[in-house]
C-alpha cells in the first residue's frame, strides 16, 4: 500500500517495502547530462534493512539518461549516473537517514 501520511516536514509517502512506488511521467527537464549540475535528496525511514537492491529515487533509462539513489544488497547508499556510481557508508538498523547529493 502506497499512501500519503504526515511526514517530518509536511506530507510524505509511506510504502510497505514490498512493491510500492510513485511514478512520475517523463519530462525532458529531468534529463540531466553528465556535465550539468543537479541535486537529489531523500529522507528515508526503514524499520529494517533490505537484503536486496532497492531503488529509493530513480530515473529509468527510457529515455536515457538513468540516474538515482539506491540501497545496495550490502546495505550501503549508492548513487549512480549511467553505469558510474558512488558507494556511500553503511546503513544502520532502524535507520532514519537523509541523503543529499549536489
């Protein structure tokens, strides 16, 4: 179940962690090139850590470019643009984390 809930600052989307997502239609304004400056930011609360890759914020490859923030199967934040990525620190149990990439 995806639902709107009261968040830390205003409203938030709540997911059950199984198969929920929010889809935003393609917009050329979000097709950043590898040389353009842009920022991605998320705030995540997860009562337990995932054991498989989970997309937190992602722009798919149709049409390119693809980029986003994931949690890896080794429980690390991963930012990637195309096939190039940055691996960030380990997550903690009962995590309440914010990630901002500029």
